C-alpha cells in the first residue's frame, strides 16, 4: 500500500484509535447492572447519558463510514432496535430493570466491532475517496466532504461522548479511567 495515497485515512484512524482506547478505559469497573442507569450524586438522580446510550448511539455511525467508502457494512449494520433506542432523536432513559435497552455485552460488541471495521476502512481508503461531497445532506453544511464527516464520526463525535461517559463515571464513584 502506498502510504502517500492514504494520508487522510491515517490521520482519521489515529484519532479514532485514541477514542476507541478511551472508550475501553471508560468501561473499566462498569458493571452490567450500572450500564444503563442514570448516575446519582448525593442521592439525587442526574439525567445525563449513561454508558449504554453513549456506546449504543456511537455504534450507529461506523456502518455509514464503511459503506460511504465502498465497503461492505452488513456485519455492523445497526439493528432496528438500535436505530430506535439510540438515534440522535432518542431520549436516554434510566433502565433499572434492564428491559429497555440491549444488554451491555451486545452494545459493547456492536461499538467495538463497528469502530474496528470503520478504522480499517479509513486506513484502506485512498485520499481521493475522502474529498468527495458528503452524501448526508443534513450534515453537509457542517462537514462538506466525506473526509470531514468521517473525521467527525470517528474522532470528535466519539471524544465528545467519552466526556459524558467520564462525567458519569465520576458521579457513580468510579473515578477517572
């Protein structure tokens, strides 16, 4: 592979790998019974995104990255349930009985496999693939090219939500990761 023709993908993947590693650290000491729960601080429930919602929401985007770069995203395509409960329009809710969201194992597996496949796709893509117009009309004003969109989906979007995860950890008494 000619590295000179894969510079953009390598730049995007470096940030994506950092975000994926950060997510793995955030999962340290998080139990399945806490995973879809709102945090509490001083006996008060804090309505802020919990890890289940964060990782589930993030798991919706890697298939877009892979398919827009011409890859087969069928193995990481979000299910109808994931689309419904984790979309950008869905509201994060507390799930004390573990019945509203998919299991921790399922959500974490979807997040990991999706981001690993998306990272592989951007590393294999040529620079020419990233300069094309963003096919997502709603996001085109913010991210005019495929490269700009994918840099956000695999970089800024992940780290933005990892900040939420980090705050949740601290409210739950788990400390920094």
